[in-house]
C-alpha cells in the first residue's frame, strides 16, 4: 500500500518517470513492433495508426527495417547486437519518426510491447526450411526482452504480380499461384509450430486479385501499391491485431476512391476469417472471376434499355452563347472544349521536356528488302526514363514519307517476326516491375507492315507500357512522376492519367519525327486500337501537328458516347482502369449527365483534319451505335465549318474487337485521299 502511494507520488512529481516507459498512455494503447524490411514499411508505416484511431484506439507502432532483411540475418544482427536497423516509430499522435542505427535490444526496450511480429523476406517466404532455426532463436531473444503477456505473430507476406521482374520469382516457376501456395504453407507451419498468431496479408492481397481490382495491388510487381495495396494490408493488420472487423471502419487514405477502399476492407476481413485460402469477395464486382467475363446483369447490352439523354450542343459555348462562325469555333469553343476534356477526363500533360534527347540505336533493311527499319531511343532528362520507337519505311521511297503512328500493346518485338527488333532491358528504366517478354511477331496481324510500306507509307510504333505501365501503380512508375513538384507523390485531380501520358508520348515521338529527314512530319496519322484508339484521338485532339486521326474500336472514353451507358460505362472503366483518367473524372461515375461534354465533341476537336472512326459488329462492349452517333455529332461540326464530307469516314465491319488487315486497307485508302498519294 505504502509502496504504491509512493509510486503514485513519484509519478505525479516526475512525469518523466513514465515517459521513460513510453509516456502516459490511455489504457487501451496497443504497442506493436514489426521486425521486417520494406514489406513491413508497406504494411505498417501508414494507414494502420489512422485505421485504429478511427475506431477510437491508440496505437504505437515500431518497425525495425533493413531492406530485404530475412530471418537468418535478423537473428545474426540480434545475436551480435548490431545497431544496423532503421527504427521507424509511429507515436500515439500518429507521427512517424525514424531513428537510424538502432539495435534489436534497443528497440525491444523502447516500449513495453504488446505484440511483436516477424516475417520472412519475400523471396524466401515460400521456403519453410529457411525459417529455422532462426525463428526459434529470434523468438527466444525477443521473449527474454518483452513483457510476458506480449503476443508473437507471424506476418504473412504476399506473392508477386504475374510477370513480376523480381529476381526471386523464378524460384516459384514465375507463378503467382505457386508462390502464394508455398508461402501459405511456410507461414502456416511456422505459426503453428510456435503457437503464434497470424496476420494474413498475403491472403488479403490474393483476395484482392480476384476482384475487379485484379493486379492493381502492387506498384512494381512486389511492393504494395501506395494507396490501395498498403491500405489493404493495414486493414488486415488492424483486424488481426484487434480482432474487430475492419469492414465499416471510417478511415480511407487520400487518393483512394470509396469503392476500392471498401473492396480492400472486405478482402482484409475475408483473409482474417480464412487466412490460407482465397475468398472471392464479390462486392459490386462486374467481373465474373470464374470465367473471365463481364457479368451480363452489370452491363447493358439491350438497346431498348438505353436511358433518355440529351447531348450537349457542340456549337453552344459553356455560357450559352451560340457559336456562329468558324473563327469562333477555332478561337473560343474548341479551346474551351479541349480544356474541359483535359481537366475533367484525361488530365493535363506537360509540353516537351527540356533536355529530351534521342539516339539512333539501329538501322537496317527489313521485310526481305521491302522496307527499312530504324530503332530510336527517346530519352527524358529525369528518372532515367526512356523508350524505344520502331520505324519501318518503304525501302524505295524518295523524299519525306507520310507515316502512321500508333502505340502497341505488347512490345515492339511483337509487331513483326523480325529478329532485329530490340527487346527493352527487362525492366528497363526505374523498375516498372511487370514485364513479360512476349514472343516475336505475336501481334503482327494488327500491323500489316508489308502492305503499309507497299502503299508508300511508314509505320512508327512504340510500346505503351514503356511510357507508363498499364496497371495502377499509384502513379509511381513511368513518366507520370516526371511532373511532380517537390514533395508531390500523386497527380493533382486535373493532372495526367495514363491515357494522357501515352498521348503525350506520341507527341514526343512527333518531336523526333520533325527532325528525321526521312519522314514527312506534316503527314503523320495518329492511329490506335481500343485503349490506344482513345490515346490516338487524345494525341491528335491536343497536338494539332497530327494531320489525321484514326480511331479503331476505341469505345468508352474514345469515340463512344458516355451518356448512352451501353456496354462499358464510366463506372466500369474507372473501376477496372483507375489509372487511365485524371482524378476529376471519377465524379462522373453514375453521373454521366453531369459531364460538361460528350464524346462527339471529343471527335470534333480533330476538325479540320481528316477523322476516321471504325467499329466492329460483335463489339458491344465498345457500343458501336454510340460510336456512330458520336461520329455523326462530330460531322455536324465539320459541316458547320464548311468542310468537305470526305474528311470524315466511318465503317463498321463484321466480327470482333480487333484491328485487322481489312481495317487497315480502308485506312490506307483514306490516307491516299488526304495525303495526296
Ligand atoms: C477493355 C476496356 C476497353 C478497351 C479495351 C482494350 O478491357 O474496357 O475500354 O480499352 O480494354 O484496350 O483492349
């Protein structure tokens, strides 16, 4: 009794006595120490404190970090008392402070930890034999330095993305499923053997891969996406630590839309309930993961169910004034519309970056003497960013040649079975992280180079993913960060998304073509299929140096009207490809009528230049009727401007969503007409 009175008096007089033990704290304060590496940085350095706080908990988080550190090394460092860790500590106020050169013994003494967690480095995570005897030794070491009530937990790391360039992936046959299964085995065995709790992050990540979000959970194929992936795993930690469902928790990180945040919480919750098996969290998921199709009840493909809508009038200014002259169209209305498409849909791109260079990598004869091939590298002044352009020109032609410029989906080497086409360095610049070296020529049916050169044209192509990878990496990779100002780590709501970045890449290639004497830069047609058709339209809308635009099955966000809500809608396109558009576009999900424009006005931005729009009969996802209607709406602007009808052309062919030789033959005829061949 007297002793405790004395202690109480001491505490009152000397609050620092308490501070030495981590400061005065609320009774429900939980103290968690992670022993990890960059994967624990992804897991606990952000969001976790906030999620706990949203439910009224105070959480103190320690994180012992050495890049790539594995259990054996942790044990060696602990045994040798080496002060080699960076000790990250999130205090009760949520502020993270880093203390360099910290030893395990120091960190263990820093707080009266309630929980200590361990994980194996991701490369070894699926190899149970690599855990021991180090885990046993580490546990002994940690238990000797923590309160008896302290819980020990295993933190289950996650499998790599399909196509990940991580050098450990071959250990698992480059198979995500194999890696996931192996790590489930190994963590399960370890947790059982030592009677430890488990934080099933790996399963939460795997669950999320079976939702519409698919592979958009890592940012480089193994580290977590900065918003979605990290939040998902923090949710998993929260539920595993507190035993309370994270579903319904009110915290959501900036830049993460509500739908994705909800999916993350569902996936985390399901993982905590079933830590070693994938649960299909079919929450508002338009994608049927069992057969890879879109669920028919989620998309409207019934023409009778197209809602009533009113298209904005292309020839009325936003303030209601009618456009009366061509000069007013070009001087006022067109700039106004372009600005709206840039700020509300695609996001603004910078101009040419000062210091951009190009380098001729290779030149030579191709296609059995029919063509000449050039491969040019475009190098940006920052972040080691570059990409390679593949050019085919007719071998015989004299003088500057008109060309088609279009992005390709799978890499330059897939465009032709030409052994001289260079593969990019895997993965080339700053760890885009997902790369599959596709076999040569697999996309050649989309690129009839023989026909193109025979008709006297050149082809200029490059891989979209070399500009910006085509997955949601949190805008970490590719060119998007090139424009960030100091301290910025995500585009502003009106700054470029990936489609805008790709289109910007097309303009940078045009900069090069202006310097290439073999090419007539005044006769460059922007062409693209599907998402790359949207891109070609945007490139030409924005950059009037493109002399022609050809949209092949570009659909939603391209040539198809948004207000018809037929086939792909804004909800689905932003849900599946959140990286394609700028942040402002998300407000139009389910609010198509609030859009200040529709896609007929997008097509009208091409005027007075030749415009070709093509659809395919079986391609209901892209809404061929919506494409035709938008095309006709654009034609009305061409008419108003007094332009000849021959400048606009539309076709719908039989068959599926594809860019075929048949399509190309029509585009070549169209080019013949307008490029004076
Ligand atoms: C689809 C997407 C379309 C279209 C297409 C493609 O999955 O929903 O908007 O762009 O991909 O690019 O092939």
